[in-house]
C-alpha cells in the first residue's frame, strides 16, 4: 500500500499529514508528488475538482522552499476568491509544522494595501486571483520575478472566466527558469495554448478519463417544456428528501427567482450570483457548508471555485452552453468514492446534445420519467416513517407520557396514524394540476399570439431571442418576473432568432421602459423599445430604430 512517507515527504510534512488524519494518498497525489519532488519539470495534470490536487502541488512546493529567503518563491493562481482562500487555508495546514512559513492570499474585494504589506514583510508563497495580482504587479506592490514554482489551478475555469490576457500578462513577469504546474479538469484549446506558450516539454498526467466527468456520477435527464422546469425540480426534491445539492441556472434573475420559489415552498435554499456582496456570498457559503442550506441555486460564474463535500445532486435547470461547463457542474458530486447524481432539465430542442455529452463523458445518460404525485407522496411517507423510527428518545419526556396516552386513549391505532399522517401532509395535493409533464405537448414554442389580447395595449421590442435559448414561455416568465407583473399582464410574446416582441397593457408602459433602461444580463446590455405601426422608438431619443418590420428578415 502506498503511503505519504513512501512518496518522499520529509518528517515535518509527514507529521502534518498524520495530524490531518490523511491515511493513503489519492491517485493524483501518488502520481504527482514523487515527480515534483524528484524532478525539476513542468507539469500538466488533468484531474477533476475534489481529487486532492492542492496537496499534490502543495506538499512538493512546501518541501522545496528556502525559508531563510524572504522573497516570494511560489505563486498559485486560482479563479475565485473562495478557492484562493481555500487553497491558502489548506496549504497552511500542510505546513503547520514548518516554522517561519508565510503564505499570503491576494484577491479582490479586500484591502489591497494590507495585502501588499503582508507580502512586503516576506511571503514565501502567494496565492492569488488573476485580476488582483495583475493590478498589484502594475502598481509594483508584488515581485514575482524570482519565483521557482508557478501553479495554475483550475486553469480551464480561469480561462472560461475571461482571464486569458491577465494570465499571459502575469506569466510574462515570471522567470523562464521556474517550474510551471498546470491543473485542469478539461483541456480546451485555450488551456492547451497556455501550456504550449509558457511551458517546456511538460509531463502530462491524467487521473481518470481525460475530459470526462467522474465515474461515481449517475447522469440523468428529464425531457420537458421550458415552463415545466420548476415542476420538475419539485418532483426531484419530492423523490429525494435528503438532497444536498446545487441547482445551476443561466441568469442571475432566474437564480434568485428559483431560490425564492424554493423558500416559499418550505425548502432551505439560497441563491448565489454576481449581484451579492462579498459578505453576502460568504454568509451563504458558510451556511451551505454547514448544511444549514439544503439547496444552493447558482450561476456558473458565481459557483466557480466552490468546493463543498458530500453534495448528493447537481441539477442543471437549463442546459449549459458548453459541454465543459456540464463536466464542471457534474464534477461537484460523486467525490471521495461516494455516489452522486447529475440531472438535466432538457427541452426537445436540446435533446440532440445528449449524444455530445455521452461522447464527451464516455458514459450513457438515463432518461427519467416524471413521477406522479402519488409516487412522490408515497416516497415522502416512507421518509417520514424512517425519520420517526430514527428519532432519538428523550428520557426527560418520560413524566409526560401518561398525559399523552390518556389524551389518545379514545383513539384506535389506525385512527391515530391517519390523524398523524393528515397533520404531517396537510398541504400536500395528491391531484395537482401542474405536475403532469404532458399538458403542454402541443403548445407553440415560438409564440403565444393566439391568446386574446386587449386593444388597449403596447407592443415592445427586446434584443434577446432564440439564440439566447429563450422560448416564448421562458421569455414571458422572465419579463413578467422582472417587472413583477401577473400572468395575464404580459402577452403576445413572439420570439425571433436574435430579438423578440411582447405586449403589455398601456398602463404598464412607463414601468416597462424605466425598468429596462439600465439592465445588464450576464454582462450584456438589454434594450427594450416601444413599437408602433411596424416602427420602433427608443424610450429616450424617440427616433426610428433599425428594428422595424423591414429588418425582421435580415435578423433571421
């Protein structure tokens, strides 16, 4: 059996390993640690999040430090503040037996002067996010010109977040003699380009299947219409009462909307997205790690770098734009030898993408049928029975048992159970109108123009369409939710390829135009204009737009 001692770690690090309770190294640690301890080499390691990568590069880096040298000797780049702090914390634990060790975390949202002062006092290792580090280099607050080691952790995530130019700029300030170690879950062209430009004959190590999701994940999907997503989510939760999972949405608005619905339905849920302050993000993540929150509803950008153990389910509320994104999402479950489940809510138009995922992951995805309300109820009852049976008995309640028995003495066992069941599931509807996934099979995906609309209405143009993965149902829900209007207040929604039209009652005109004036959706400016007789008018300039009737063909 391979041990950490057999990998070549020194006594100080072995002591730290024993204190941390580590027993046997993971696959990536067994392959990487001896290589980096014995050879001065560049490395490309392909491994999923949660495989022990931090220890794989952290131990060799710690063992090779010159503690008497106050200059920065090692740099670790990570995509997010959360991951930056997590790496710093873990490496501090690995180096707990090393005296005089100084590690500094550098990230946005914190006082840059304080971070610079910590580095000035002597930082053997700097763990940083690309944006903040580039800024500090520009201000000459940090010197990485003599580092011996540089780690790019979650390289594909950093590039997905748009840090390509920042990383290139940072690496250009490092010496060519350093050892570069790149860790990534996938190997898209951008990661390959970084490796080719800044690394010399790197050793490539693959843990598991290259560019594939973990084998411990059961990949499933529901085929539904766009407006049935929340119904499907409720069904998943009903069949999995002990779920501890992440729900991924495409936009900040939908993330918040889904989380609010879950809370209204009695679930312990919270949203995490780019509009939250850093303190709010920290509070949400702390609650999620402590399992005070059962469901974390997140955008992909906000969730990057989040590493939480024991996640049972990953739910893809919408199909992700890139297959690599799905790989990262599903990789958050099924860790440490435990089984996990990844579920996709799939519309018919996206169903062709299943083959792409199956080819990428080299595994089969299972189509799941929506359970009936009675099946969900039966599952909830079984869960309730288990909860009662597993409830620890409180001995101090013994004096009150007589009163309880006396209170129920006129009831037979069957009646008492029936009353308890009714009390527990008082609000559960065994015949809901909205739990069938077959009710809208014949609905028009592009328009709801058949709906009778009032004459007293306004028609609006909006610069989102089918290319943004909107159907008329989802666009209507987005507009209605954003404006806080009722179901009948937004109508005649018509989705084109690059833009769409919708109508509201005239009394809502000012609300629509003012609400959409400064809206940015995932870093894109959303434009809404009032149309009239085939022409459109900007709410500000009232001049002819390029989005009139004649332009419709050109945009398609």
